[in-house]
C-alpha cells in the first residue's frame, strides 16, 4: 500500500486533473493525503467535492511552503511507501502499478516524464537515466534525475534523513534525492513515460534560484 503526499498552494486550475489521475490508477491500494499551505483560491472547495474515503484533507492555514507541508504530511502517512503528486501534474493510469513491482528491489522508484503546458500540449521529455549508477552519477554532478511527482520511496528512509529541507522550497526535491543517495538508497526510473509534468509561469521551481554547489556540498 502507498501513501500519496499532495501539497496544494492555489492549485484550483489543475487540481481536478491531478486528483482524477490518482483515482483512475489501476493500482487501488493507496491513501491520498492532501495538505493546504497558505491557499487562498478555490482549491479547498474543489478538493472537498471528492467523496473517496481514501482521501484525507489537512488544512495547515497560512503556514506556507511545499517542503514544510510534505514534512507534515509524511508524519500522517500510515503506509511504508510514499509517493508525491504535484497539484498540477497528471499520472498515467498504470503508473503506480508498474512501480509497485520494483519496490522489492529499489528504495526510490521514479518514471520517465513528458512535459506539458497549460493546455496539456506535450513538449518533449528530459533525458533521465534509468539504472542506479547512472542516476547517481548524473545527480551528483548537478543534474536531477528523479522527477518529484514520479517518485515512490520508502518512508523510513525519508524520516531518517530528516525529510525535506524547508529552506529550499522550489528545489527541495533535488536536495532530498541527494541525501537519499548518500544514505545508500538504490534508485531506479521505470523506462517509460508515466507522468505528465506541467511547466508554466507559476511553477514552484521557476520562482527561486539556488546554488547547486551548496546543495551538493559534502
């Protein structure tokens, strides 16, 4: 079983597509933990319209920050494996099912992804490695190899490294993977596109800049 962590900040434009893509998974043994962080739009009303008993909603008030929200949500997760979904991304129906079969062999399992825009138009894919050694090598050279919303990972490993660095909102995922690699976790990317990753002007990554040398510091 898998606990899915979904942090929402003013996600009303795409949140339906994000949640629907989870509900439509062929793998059904999941819980979805949705955490609102400083949301001021209609996202709460949209999420409240879902009646699926696997969906649990947490309102963290004005306490903004994706990393902060993920740290809160993972403490609420009741399963050993966790996945992350973004409020503007879309999972293809077999994503979790195909990843589930790899969890006996790896600690972090991602997938290949395709970029989409505001209108769900496809815009190509990044060149992501699939095997552990290449993922490790590229990641440690400054090229993130795990798409945040494609990931499934072992919860205890995340807790062991202290979760997400709340000072790095926007690139907290890259820092998170680097720490798990240094912990000795085994990584894998399922070699097919199972996530549509949305790029738009309000994307969290596009709002801040960070020094990779700081993140990669020993």
